[in-house]
């Protein structure tokens, strides 16, 4: 049985799918537009959960001021007042010896505004700081898209004189939280993009966060979508997609419901898309996205009886290295609830949750000595398997464009070819790009970028 045909169907209610539906509606689409989400709420990896009376974000997602599409999307759905971006880059790092270093923007013009911080960075030797100048200046002059796709950032840094010490203590501290991978696993083009967009862009590199729970993104997007005539179906897991003829598609849900549509936009991760597409479609894709590698992220929440932290966040360079966040710094009982976000966790992903909590607590007792004087009342480990794609050399060849080989079938997701690493910005960019293609396909015209953002 085939239900009443839908004008357009979007699969996936994460950032990419939400941005796609918002973009299509903003572009003047008047037909039926339905978003299918397998879970009970919207937002995907940018969401929250309830835990023993607390609302916990699935990850401590930070943005930079240069996330143009992501920040515009938040403003479009009504979250402008919740965006908190620092006036200048000011990031603190600590290690287990008690050293504290900052990467802080100075009054100097870019790209020299971070020079005082680099030369004062206590975790690498003076000689290695001098050697940082060459890769930074060389990177400014290179064409990263042309010259950096087939080589790792780590190999390139070594060829420019960088030491293992500087790669481990500095470069990986920047790359792991932004690309979820170390320098040796990152393509030169993606590594240099982070250097350009975070380190060398004085305004665009400023860090920020939402001043509310991440679940607000999905809720506000749903309000926008429904107000503008779009539809959302939660708890609607897609079992398979069938391409029955050019420009016609069947979407089969797990409950047996079948939707027929002229336009289909998939905004689910590539590894999920490969499971619901017919096997025969693979030979038509020029970018075999099902071969992409993915990395996980772990968030370890610790709830103490007394306050152990006063700072908002800092980067920790030893042990279970990651970013430490003071969750309720501006709320009730500040400093009692901290969270360590571990990107690129490697073998830590295989450790028993209780053992991981004990390890994290011990590791953080060096930069946060008050941990030793108070008791741990509760803890929770949140795993995000396959959180981001690995931006390895050659990964660009696996990331497909938003246009698929099949008429009326479009792709969105941070794993598609957006020119960005697998980030919130990449997800929203892909959604808006796919929306433009849908509108061009349906309406016969190509809307301007401004009309969608």
C-alpha cells in the first residue's frame, strides 16, 4: 500500500535535516514537506537527555565566530539571544605538573595576534616555538585545497621542522577537539583550515557556546518548521529507500508505512544511508561514502559533593586528555558538576565505564586538586559512537556532493563534501546547500544564498 504521495521528504532530524527543512521553507516551497526522525526528539547529536532530574547535553558543543551558517541558522529559528561568543580568543591549557598556559589574542594585527601566547606557551621548549613560525607562514601561502588533500598534517609539520613535542602538546591540542583526530590522521588541507579559521582569524576564531541546553535547538527548529507549514514525524525509523523510476522514490518505514515522493533528501549519517539504500545504487556514486572512517567522542560527567572548579573550561594535556567543562558555572551549585569531553578516545572507548570514571577522576585531580578533598556523589559516561568522520588524507574522495546520481534525490550531513571538517557548521552548510538544490529542482530556479540564510 502506498500512502498519499508527499511533495518532499527529509530523512533525519539532526542539524543537517533541520537546516534543510528550514532552508526549503524559507525559499518559498509551498508543497507538502515532511521530516522523518527515528527518535522521539529532534537535534541528533546536538541534543540533551534527562538524568536523575538533570538535563545533560550529549556533548559540550562549542562554536567559533566563523561558523557563519550555523550561527545564522540559530538566529533564524529564534535562538539569537542564547548565543554566547567570547570577545576574543582566550583558551587555557593545563598539564599534570601544575603548568598553566594560555592561547590568547593580543592587540597585534592578524596573523601576529597570537604571537605573545605562543612564545609564552610553557609546554614546549623555546627552540620549538621558533620552529613554529615556518609552518605557520608557509601555510598562509599554500593552496590547501590543491596541495593538501593527499598528505597528513603531521607529516607536513615534521617536514617544516616541527618536533614531536610541539605536535603532541600544541597541534594535537588544537586538532583533536576541532577535528576529533590527531595530526597524523588529519589531511593537510583540513589541518590548515583549522589553522586559518581558528588560529589566524582574529575575529572568526573566537570561541562560544549556547547559553541553554542543546535540546532547545530541536525544539525551536520544530516551532519554526510547523509555523511555516512543514511537517515533522517523530519515532519514524526508515527501513529502506526504493528508487522506482527517475524522480520517484519510495520510503519504507519500520512500521510498514510507505511514502511515495518526488523529492527525497537524506540527512542521516553515511553509514546509516548505506544500509537503507539498495545495494545496486552503489555503482552509481562516484564518491563511495560508505568507506569513510568514523571516530567516537566520550563525555564523562562527574558530580561532586563540593565545588572543585571555578573556571568555565580548560584543555587538559595528559592522561585522558580532553576539555574540562564547569557545567553549572553560572547556575546553582557551581563547580560541583564537571564534564571531561574526550575526542578521539582510542583505547579509552573499550574501558569499562566505572574504570573510566576512576581514571578520569584520578587524572583530573592534578589540574583540579580539590577533587582529592571531596567525595564523588554520582557519575555518567556518555558515548557517541561514530560522532564525526575522520578527515584523513584521501577522505575528500569519499565525501559526496549534495547532488546524488539520481534525479530528485539529495544528500545532507556533515560527512558530505562541504569543504569543512565534520562539524556543526558543516552539517548546517550541507542542509542549506541541499535546500538550494531542492528548490532549483522543484521550482526551476536557483535561490540566492541570502534567501536561505
